[in-house]
C-alpha cells in the first residue's frame, strides 16, 4: 500500500515524474552504448555531489548570476517599452519594424562584437543573453496590450482613473501572464546561448566546465556539468512558476474550473 502511495505521489509531481523517466532512459542508453562516453546515472550523480563541494558550485553560481542579471535587465527595459508600443500607434509604427528585423537574427553572431566593445568578462555574456530575451518580451507585451478589449479601456476611463492607475489596474495585470510565458520560452534559448558564450575567454561558468571536461576526456565530470546545467534550468523554471502563482493567482483558478 505504501509503495502504491509513493508511486502515486511521484506521478502527481510532474518534475519528479519527468526526472524518473529521464534517468530510466539515460540508464537504458548507458547499457546500450556500453562506452565510457555515456556514464551511468548513479556514477554521475555521485560525482556531481562530490564536485558541488568544490569548483562546480562556483561555476553554477556564475552562470546563474549571468542568467538572472540578463532577465532583470531585459524585464526593466522590455516591459516599459512594450507597454509604450502597445498603447502608442506612433511608437509602434517606428519601433516594431526595427524589432521585426532584429528579432530573427541569430544573436550569437554578435558575440565577437560584444566582447570587443564590452570586454571578455560577464558584461558581454549578459548583453548577449539580453539581446535574445528582450525582443521576446517587447513583442509579447505589445501584443498583450493590443489584445485588451477597448470596452475595458472605456470602463476604466469612465471611472476617472489616472494614467498610472490604468496601467496598474488594467494594462499590467492583463499582460503579466504573457510576460511570464515569454520568459519561459526565452529561458531555454538563453541557457543554450550562455553555454556557447562561456566557451570563449572565460574560466568560470557551466559551459566552460563542460567543455573543459570534454577536452580532458573526463566524461563523468562532463555529464555532472550537464546535470548541473539541467538543475539550473529547472530551478529557474520553478522560480518562474512561483512568480506566476503569486502574481497571477487567477490562472490557477481558471485551470481548476
């Protein structure tokens, strides 16, 4: 009975259930390949635990700092700009065409330019990630503002609310779920971009750690680094989920109904 209850709890927790499936597939692949290139999950997890007391934890902190800094900068610039574009036809006609041209360009192509202008440290890597996230946020917020029915604008105007009150009570709550969704979409691409950028002119970061282990032909530590990057992504996604539950409680209400 207790075993059935444990299995039921694992299945109800999507993160835990997904982790179990990935570990099982990983173990099957390890047995099928029969090579040191793909170490077993048990050996990798033990190595991960040992390395987390040393340099791997520092590499992980540096990568998390770069991602969080890029997210905060992108939000502080992208959200106000998206709100302005969404509410102003003149701003939309001027800025949106520029955003449409720059958004599809692979931003990793600008990494050499960023390193020349901003140096080889954290700044160039953070700006590279910002260049990916910010366009997603700007366009998502703009579209979210335009989707607000005009009847709601007329209703709040009839109440005599100030422009700030309209933003605080109508516009921003309406686009907030879309901002969080845009962050989710951007995080995966941002982590992949961070991995790429951390292979150039740096000595810290998960990307550097993984590629250094690959050069040293230490596949167990390499997979431990991949595991650390996966955990980093999961943690960021969980933080976004918590933000959504706190800031947009009506979403869960709508789902349960």
